C-alpha cells in the first residue's frame, strides 16, 4: 500500500512538473538568430499540418508540443491560413495567437501625390509581394471591376501608403484607394461653398488634379485654386501647362513649346474653354481641400519666380511685368506654373 501511494505521489509530482514545464515552454521566447522568419499556412491546413509547415520554413518550434498547445487551449480549429512573420522574442503562445487572429505579415505600397494612374499601375505591377491579377486588364476593364459609376480611372485613387498581407490581390489595393478617394472627395464636396463653379464632385476632382500638378508649394495651393476659379467664373481660358502636357502623352519629353500650346487636344486648356474631360493626376488631400475651399483673391494670373514660389497678378499689365521680370532675365519659370501667357 505504501509502495502504491509512493507511485501515486511520484506520478502527481511528475505530472505537475510536466505541466509546469509545458507552461514555461509555451511562454518562453523561441530562439532564432534571424531578424524575422517568413512562413505560410496553406488553406485547409489542420493544426498538425500547420505546425509542420512552420517547422519546415525554419520556425524553431517543436511541432508536437505546438499541436498539443493549440488543442489543450481549444484554439486548434481557429487558426487562419495566410502569410506570417515570426519576429524575435515570440513565444509559442504568442505565435498561436498570431495564427488565431490572422496577424498576417504586413507589406506596404505607397502611391505618391501627383502621380498619374499609369504610374500607379506601374508601381503596383512592380511590387513583388502583391498577387498580380490585374496586369492583363485594360484601364476600362479594371475600372469595371471597381466602379459602376466611373469608366476612366485617372484621379480616382487616393495617394497614400497602403498596408496589405503578402500575396494580397492588386485589385484589393485599387479598391481601397478608390474608396478612400471617394470618401475624401465626398467630405470636401459637402463642405464646399455652393457658389463654386463646379456642377459635380467629379469636376472638383479635375480641378484638384490640376492644382496638384501646378505647384509643389503647399502654401500656394489655395491661391492657385482661387485663380482658376476666377477664370472659370469669368469665362477665361485656364491656360495651364500641366493639362497640355497630359494631353501630349508620350510626345512630351520634358519641354513644352509654343507649337504644343497651339496644338488642340481635349486637354489643351489654351485652345479649349473650361475644365479638361478628366483629372490629370492623383490629387492629395490638400489639393482637394484647395479646389473646394479656394483662397479669396482677385488674381487671374500667376507666374513662377524661379525659386519654387509664384507671383500672382490681378490684371494682364501686372502679369506681363512679372513675366518680363522672371522669364526674360534668365530665370525661366517651371512649365507647369505659367498661366495666362
């Protein structure tokens, strides 16, 4: 009887020690010399298969113990397939939490303010961590998958940095960026002065895209918008070089000539009145705000000073003097900042 009791006591002690050891193991950081280890859990994987996939990718975790941990905690059925990243000092328990919560490895792609849609497409197509499922689509076919309202993509994607899980679809990024632009445009439109000469939010987006290309000086965007709004109200031609350049397409090689200003295209605001038919770039939040909340000004003209800022004028005589000062004394303006030459 004493012997049996001794065995039982020994068994209890061993069990307690095993539980304590298992608990310690589950909370202890996994040892790795790598800054991060990437691994993927394939769809339909059970916990035992997932543990083997992690070990096979170099994750220093005991597959058997990890499987037991997931089962005794009731988390085994909850793990999610996807691409993950093991970072230093991660414990088995924390690793299991990652799988259950679907804390996938995060990648990012940045869409830059002022880019054209062509540049955005090139950036997404070149990103190595995206699943390239739209590269064979035309712009119109791509838009058909994103919007029932718009057919032309230019300007309709908000420039920002977007996070995604490795292997995510390009289409998901396009959808996110499109919805973000619609959200920001809607907010700016709802807060506008009703007297502004835009019939639709899309017209305001076109204006914002022009402002985005006209100046790199954030402080001047309101004034640039004020000039163009004044011109629209008075029936003057916008005469803005960025629209001409956009209409030239691949013919533009870094210089704009008098002949280009005289060659009619749907985007030549020296030959056609009003706004161009579509945006010419992806405008950021400040350009959207400027288009729908322009500065109150009498200015109808502006010319680049050559230092990144512009000289604004209320009348043609003052403008011509500014042009003479900044253009004809060896200080050529940036092409996108000539208005009303």
